[in-house]
């Protein structure tokens, strides 16, 4: 990890056209936009989230939080954020006194998610938190409880739920477009570069499973609309590789669902893939790539005929879609489609996956 990054850390369907507009109801006639404070000015925040406020209809960037003064100066100037609305981690709790801040977006290393989400809730602010929600089930439950007590919304940054092709895949697969689903395959991985906080277990809480593998897991859950009842997993990590001194590389895991659907999934830090396939009795729905920042592609094979499915360009992208969705929920009182409970559900399965890999045994998730 570089010294700079350490300072930052520690300091069908009518669906085609509907989905082109993200398909999330909008709070028309709102008198103002919801103000966000972005907490953590790393690459994802500065390259993906902050630039996309320009596309938002109901959300705006009003404050920044960072442990690096130079970043506060740079991005404060770029986005017109006054110095009164720039915070360090040490004085983060002062956000309670800023009425321009309605919500915070926590984009910090995983081990800091719970702390800053809970502090934001205690300051009376709504919370968007990056995935994974936290590093343990207990932390997730504490975050949900804090927001419930404070009366604030809690939403997890599952951006793919606001991406048109993924939303269409959900509708098609749950609706039996290629017959009842029998099998899901989901594979996500990339070759990670050394020196990242994601390779430091105290900060990340784990390796590829906590980072890229959660896309495979979450896809299996949202494509089926079910919660797994059993998991089995195998880890494969070359401990002689200096990148993997404290975290895992690849985990292959099998999920079994109540209806009999099985999901074969891969999470990897040493191989490049980003895809899923829903296999039914009459064919399959494939996304390859499935969950990148841009460039999703869908192919459907039904009754022995294969063809690509192309959607119109969306009115706004998945990043603006999720920012607006929390804003709309704040304005209308609605519950986000990806609330804290969604992040908690993923973390329960992740803990079971790690346990299964460690014990080389099937782990039941049935309640």
C-alpha cells in the first residue's frame, strides 16, 4: 500500500423502454435535490461516483470527507464545494450541523464501513454504503440498528440493480422466459495489482470474495429471487504469491436454493471474467460482460434459437440511478430496493462460504 493511500484510509416486457430510464419511480415535483457528502476520495469515488452527480435528477454533491487535505483542495475546487463543507475524518461528526447534507455515501475500505455509517446515522444523516456492506454479520446488524434508531435510510451501493440489462435479466429469469430456472453460473475475477488496501485483510476483511466475488453471489440471489439454503466452497490460493499473504485468491462456491436451483459461482483475483448465465428448461439468458462499469451485453437462447438482446441507451447510467434512488426514497419515504438487509443477506452467505472453504464441508443456511 502506498503511503498516500494509507493516509487517505487512516485519516418484457414493456421493460425495454422502461429499463432504458432505469425503471425506478421518480419523485417528480421535488422542490430541491438531496445533498450528499462523499466519504473517502479514492479512485471509485472520484472517477465513477462524483462525476455522475451531473446526470442526477434528484441528487447533488454538497460535501467531501477525506484524510488527505490535498484531495479536499483538489476536488473541492473541481466541484465547487466550499471549505465549510470539506471535512476530515477527525471532524466528520460536524456534519450533523450542516443542513445541506441529507445523506452520506461511505466509500472507504470495508473495515471502516460500519464505523462511518453508524456515525452518519447518529448525526441524523441517511446512508449509502459501498459493498460489501461491512466485514461481518454483526457489523451489518449494528448498521441496520443504528439507522433504524436514528430514523434514517440505509442503502447499499449495488449499482447493477440500476443497470438496464441486469434489470431485464432479473425480469426475464424470474418470469420464466426460458422456462423455469434450473441452474445459474456466475463468474467474476480480475488479476489484481499488488500494493492495494484490498490485499490487506485488516482493511478488506477478506480477499476476492469480499471484492469481486460479491458480484457472483449477489447476481445468483437477484436472478433467482431466492435465498440459498446451503453452500459449499473450495479455496485455491498460492501463498507464495506476495499479493496473497493475508487474503484469498480464488474461491469456487456452489449455492443451493429452496426451489432446487443451483448456482455455480467463481470469485478470483488471478483470472479475468465477468459473466453470468441463467439456464432454464427452454434455453438460457447470458450476460457477458455482466457487471462492468459500461458495456454490458446480453444474449438469449430460446427453443434452439440464439440472438443478442439490445436495449435503448438509458436516460441515465447505473451510478446516477442509484444516487437518485436513495434521494427519491428520502423524498417519498419509500424503502430502497437494496436496503441494509440486502447487504446483510450477502454477508451471511459470505461468512458461510469462508466457513465451508475452511472446514471443507457443506454449510447449511436454513433457518
